[in-house]
C-alpha cells in the first residue's frame, strides 16, 4: 500500500511521532503531542494522519524484557484498536523493547544537553520503532 506510515511512541503524558517517506523506506521524527486525555490525543493524531496522507500506523508495543505484557502494553493494544476503528486505517503493533534506550544512546552520542534530549527523546523513539517496522517489511518482500 503506497503512502506514508505514522509511527507512534505512546506515553502517559506525551506521544512521540515519526513519519515515513511516501516509499516507506525512511522514518523521520516529526514531533510530539502532549495531551491530557485520550479524546484530545485521538483528535490530534487523526488530523495529523489526514494532513500527512497517512495510510497506515505503527504503535509501539512496550513488552517487558521478560517477554510479558504489562499495563502499558495493554494500553497500547486498546489504543491501537480505537485508532483503527476511528481512522479506518491499518494499525500495526511493533515490539518497542529498548527503543527509548536506543533513542537516549543515540542522543548522547550526538552530545545534546539533558534538556534537549528530554525534548526530543519520544520522537526519536517513535522513529526507531517505525524504522524497525519498515525494515522488517522490506525483508518480507
């Protein structure tokens, strides 16, 4: 399916966002949404998806290192279902284990200040999640 894919790193107060190029090869961080309730978050994601020509979404699934799912994974699964129903687009869950750690490591290597790292960590994590999904898809074809 041609079109952009939106990557989402779902947090309790912030959501990191990344967007693929139209060919589905490269993920780029595009920002974050700070939200107070799910209704606001859904509205903002819906607007972004429509404005950006999104045809699919990828939501990070925070599975514990033990392989078990916790409350955050259950929330991601429930949120994904709501997104799919509301937008009518395919929503994929992607194992995000270590994405935040990888994002932090990459930002440390970039020698960014602690404050700057905090501001962009979520969107970099979303980009890592989306890039992993894009690469796995390429390996299937």
